[in-house]
C-alpha cells in the first residue's frame, strides 16, 4: 500500500512540472512564411536530386544496351580489339586527368606565394540567420571552385571563421583540404603587419578601383543580409583606419533593380579581371543577365556566360526572387554546386576508376569521397 505522504509529494511534483511547462508560442505570419519557403526550397531540391539520379540511371542503362548491341554484332577478334581500344582511351583519359589535377594543385600552391591576396571577411556571423549563413557557406564554396579552375588563382583567405560559420564550412566536402588560408582571427589581427595594404571593397566607398595592385590585400565582406545593414562594410573600414574602394561597375554597365551582388560574384569579377585585365569583360562574365539593365545589354550585344543557372532562376516565383537573397544562392547556385561536387568526384575517381576488360560495363568505382580539392 502506497504511503499517503509519498502520493502527496508525487502529485505536487507533477503539478509543479505541468505549471513550469510553457506553451509553445505560435509562429508569426512572417515566421510561417519563411518556414513554408524553406520547406518549398527543400522539396524542390529533393525533387531535382531525384530527377537527376533517374536521368543518370537511364543514361547509364542506355549506354550499356548500346554497348552490348555493338559487341554482339562483332566477331570475337573485332570485339577484343574494340574493348582494348576503349580501355586504352580510358587509360589515356585517366592519365590526362591526373596531370590536370596535379597542375591545379600546383597553381593553387604557387598562388599562396605569389598570387593576388583576396580576403573573405567572415566576421559577420552574429548578424545573420542560420539560412543566411548556409547561403554564405555555399557562396564560399563557389569562390573556391572558381579559384581552383582559374589559370591565375588568387591567394584566398578566410578570416573571422568561427562559430556557426566555421561549423557550416566544416560540412562542405573536402573543406579541410582546401589550399587557402583559414584564420579564426579577424583580418585586422591576422594581417596587422600589412594593415597599410588592406583595401575593403564596398559600394559605399568614394574611391574607384581602376587597377589591381599585387601588394594590396582586397577584402570582400562575407555578409548575406538582404541589404539590412547599410554602409556596414564602409563604416568598418573607416573605424579600422584602412582603405576602401568600389568596383568600377558604373563605368561599364547599368544595374537593374536587383543591385546586390553575392560574395562569389564579386570574387569572380576580381578573378576575371586578373585573367583579362578588362573590367567590362570581367563584369559581363560574372554578373547574371537579370541584374543588368536589359536595354543596355541588348545595345552592347553582350551575352552573359556567368555563374547564374538561368533555367533555375526562371523557375523561381516572383515572390521568391523579391524576398530572399538565398534565391541567388540556393536556386541559382544549384547547378554550380553540382558542378563543384562533380569536379571533386572526377578528381577522386582518377585514382579509383576501374577499367573493365569484359566490355560489359561502363561503371566507375566511386569511393564516396566527394571532396573539392
């Protein structure tokens, strides 16, 4: 038989626990809208991923069937000759890809010694939401991918890389193998002995950047904020007593209503200029068509071959376009992200691709390391 005192104590504890339980606050309309949008983007991403997987499987099966049919029509001698020819071509391709891969590594290593220094200032994590930090981490990935492909890569720095920003980047495949400078300290501390060479790139600056100086260290603000924080990078440069300059965009093209450039677009403008020494060409390659004045683009007869995935952008609703800078990154960057991962897969497969001498399969052994090197 239970002790009445114990029952009373248990009841009191239960009542106290129920009293301390606070009801879950209802989401505001804005929060509900954001949640729905996140779910919509996640569903769209999952749908695209599934469709891409189906497409690859169908393509692989079609190639297998065509190969089998081709072999069946040949004599044993012709079949053996064709298989050997195929394998020889594959060996040559693997050899070429190995050479290209190591040449890329050497270019990046050399850039750390003689390349133009470009800093991505990641010291704004406390001002961004989780989704904005995720968008920025993707933009940084695109920056590194573009730098890796460049014939003249920059000496890329990540400074102020701490907290959630660092955690997000650690989730990027192969991040720890990137050939860059990673600093937890802000640039003003990490590069204090070169303070006179620091130049913050900000649209609010009065000085226009006409040429790049190899001694200068150009800083790009790592901030995804939908333009909430006015003049934040200019004010930061002023407070720290460092130089500031703006890109000469207005000298070469007019911007449409969407004037905000992503971090990777600014970085690619710099990268393009390093390669071509031509600002006009650098801008048109990096800035998507929808961010440029349509009439001007038509008059100049220029065609954008930049980073934007036009098909994905066109599929966005007008509400998505107006509402969120992540649209530039999550949707526009979808193809770029796949390309980044695909390139790293190719690099990994160089050392692990299986040459099938039976002629019955074109499959590749994937070791699962989708790293961006």
